[in-house]
């Protein structure tokens, strides 16, 4: 399956052909739907048939391999037969917010030191958990640092390195709970030049300015060492 969002996360739709339709979900020969992974939710949207019928896709999940995406049809929807031509369209407004928040969490990694032990990207809020024993975190300072990095409008670029090169630079892996996306001997890195560099398979905006203004919400203690930092769009 061709994963078009990897090369162009701004693609809102694509023409595709159904390759299989089972109870686990629909497979297409190519897709713009990002499957849940790395703390980012799966896309929702529609498959539009040639006669204009719209089939609701409520979620996208990883299938058997890194290149496999299962499109989850709304309950009660009749799946189209293999060979059916469709237009696959994501809920772009939601996805773009997820891209903005996801990119913002990379900035948070640059602002706060400490290993990341978990995280979740949402279209209203996002959060990261840091392993930070006995540290006082200043909410206002983190908000100011994040918004400075947003305003500086840094370019955000994915690139690939070999698994060997990554193994030689273990400091690149900030997130202990998320395994870097790999396959075929290479790993995808997300590079915000001079700000943050780490393995990531998610979808991001092109420049940090596109994230827009954000604010830190609650900073929670989750266990003795874990600090959970909640981020919201400040709109
Ligand atoms: Zn990312």
C-alpha cells in the first residue's frame, strides 16, 4: 500500500482502489489516511464511490505491516467489493489540528529536558509525560518558550537515516514508550533544524509558525518521577 501522507501530509484526498474488505477493515492500494500510532490518532473521513455514495470511515489502524492501513467503516455500512474505485478523503480540519499539535509536542521536547515516557496528540489538546524527578516546572516559562519557537517559524522536515546510524546515536530517541518507526533498514526522523531531531512517523506541519499560539494547561504529577504537561491551542 502506498502511504501518501508520508511524503505529503497536506494531501486531503486521493483516488484509490479497494484491495480487500474484511471485518478488520478496508484496504486500499494507496491512502491518505494516517493510521493510529506514535501517540497520534488515526484519521477519519470518507470513501466516496463513483456514484457519489459516501461511506464514513471512523478510524484508521495499522494492519499487519508498517505499510498496511486498515480503514474502519462506520457500523452498519456495507463494505465495497475489492476492485471498487473510490476517492479517499480525510477530515482535513481535524487532521490539520492534529498536525499542528503533534508538531508542537516536538517543540515541547526541545523546551523541557528529560526522557519522554508517554504522550497523546489530540485536536484540542496534547500532552507529554516526562521522567523528571524533583523538578519544578514553570508553566508560564514553558508557554513563553513554546510560543517563541512558534513565532521563529522554523522549518519542519522529515528525513530518513539507516537503522545503523540511529543505533550509533541513541541520544536521538527521546521517547522511551514509542518505538521509532522502522522497516527496510531505515528510520524516519523529524528534523526541526536546531530545535529538535528525533525518530517520528507522524504527520507534521511544514513550519512551526503554522502551529499558532499555544498555552500550557495543568502540569500534573503522575507518579513520583512523571510530570505530565498538557498543551492547548490558545485561540
Ligand atoms: Zn512527530
